[in-house]
């Protein structure tokens, strides 16, 4: 699907450029589009090189966390809840461990670690699946949890905002937390409703009460702050949690008598390789999006949408970030490129730039996850998985827009 979207972007931009040259007599349009292609190619390399150090750092820290057993201990907190939400999985089954490891990695914002655990979880659950060609209820619920992006530390979003010159790269932390919470809860509720899972039991209630208490306290605290204070406080909370996490990981590693230095270096090497591997994907998507922008087609479409929003009396500033919302379920690299391009065009600290960042962190690449995880176990029939995942995406998008207006005006 992604290659069709990519080709559609390029061909549409070419047709729009021809229109500008032939009918509007804008003879420099071809040059503008080619300049945009070269600029996006250079930007792709600059971004990837700029990310090398930070990616290496976080992958080094995660390597220590994994070897010290800290990540696996985090999974213990989720097992009682998962046993109620996925009753077809016996208590103590290996699938529970794989699922909790995947969720723990997702919570920490470490997609590269979450995917292998996710594939292992799907394979473990497939062993319990009576129909090997269709998703089981447990597998569908697991996919919804993944696509709703239960991320506590959206580190990648912070990195890209810093790369694009944001004054406080982490000021979108609380908005992302609220949006991803809404996405996850909506996805869980609709999936449990379809699967007729009983949510009215003591364990589920206690987990739900704890989560709602946390989110409610966040909302109540930030509702008493001015807009500029919200952004500042969000940044303080994010950086405090990140630093605390680093110190805990290193302390646990030292207590376990691990060689934290060597483990960190091993993990950091993967960060270098990952950053370099991003270049082709960034170039592919950024140059296509740059063509759309330079051809005038993207601005024209967004102008039409904005005009429609104006006609019904709503503020239209959110329209500039809508392409990111529409792309995210289809392609992570495409949505990332759109987020970067939005920050490039409007500014990292603009309303559109911040909203694009919140949208990027609030949901996941639904169709990519479905393709990878279903392919890993050879399943052909997704049943109600796509509908439930897209419902979660929609809830995350709507919440992201509302929260962005609340925090950033």
C-alpha cells in the first residue's frame, strides 16, 4: 500500500506542476519542485546524522535495562490485568510474558525492541489459536493495544522536535500522554464490547481506577495553569521522568554487578546503525512530500479543507496537521516525514508543528503493524481487528486536536 501512496504523491505533484506551468504560466514551477527535492534529500541526511548520538544513548540505556532484568520486572505489573482481558490465555503461559515485554517496551517508546517481542507474542498466542487462518480474540486485543500506542516516553518525537529547533522539545509530553490514553481506552472498550469481555470485575476495576486517577490528576493539575505554564510544566515532568529512568537503570545494573559500560556501548552501536538506516526511508518520503508542497497541491487541498471548516464556524489551524493524522495509520515513515515537513514549513513551535508532534505520538502505524504481525504467523483473516484499531486511531486523533488547543491555544 505504501508504494501506491508514494507514487500517488509524486504523480499528483507532477500533474499539479504541469497545471501551474501550462495554465497559470508559472514557468519556475519545475525549478521549484526540483529545488524542493534536493532540499529534502539534504534534510534527510542532516536529520539522520543529527539523531545518531541520541539514538545511540537511548539504545545503550535500554541494553542495560534489558540485561538487568528491569524490563521483564515491569511486565509483572501487567499480568493480572492481561489475564482478565485475554481469558483464553492460561495463567503462566509464555504468551503473557511476551505480551507484557512488548507493552513495556512500547511504554518506554522503544519500537525497535517492541516489535520482536510483539512477533513472539503473536507466535505464542497462535499456539493456542484453534483457527490458524484467523486472528483469535486475544491476538486482536493485543493488536489494538499496539496500534493505540501506549507510550509513556515518546522519545523519538522529542528527538525530531529538538532537531527542528523547538525551544522546549518535550513540551508536547502531557498532550501526547492524554491523547494516547484516549486512543488506548477507546480501543480496549470497543474491542471488549465486540468480544463480550466482562470488564466488571475487581482486578480490571482496580487497574482502571489507578489509570483514571493518574490521568485525572494530570488534567486537574494542568487545568489550573496558563497556556505557557502548561507547556513549561509538561517539559519539566518529561525531563524529570527521563532522567529518573536513566538513573534507575544504571543503579539496577550496578547492583546486579553488570558491566554497564560495555552493555551501553553494545546498545549504542545499534543506535548508530539505526540512524544510518533511516536515511533511505526519509529521503523517499520527504522528497515526495516536498514535491507536493512545492507544486502547490498540498496547500490547495488544505486550503479547501480549511475553507470547509470555516464555513461551519470552526477554527481551521488544525488543518495544517491533518495530513499527518491521515498518514499515521498507513506509514510510520510517511507520518514522520510529514511531521518533520510540517515543522519545517510552519515552525517546530507553531500550533501546526506541535499538533503534528502530538498526533505522531498518540497513535501507531496500524496497517504496518497488522501486516507485520499477521504475516509473522501466516494469518489471512483479521476479523474485527482493523475496525477496532481504526476506532482507536480516530479517538487518538480527535483527542490530540482538542488537547493541542487546550495546551497551545
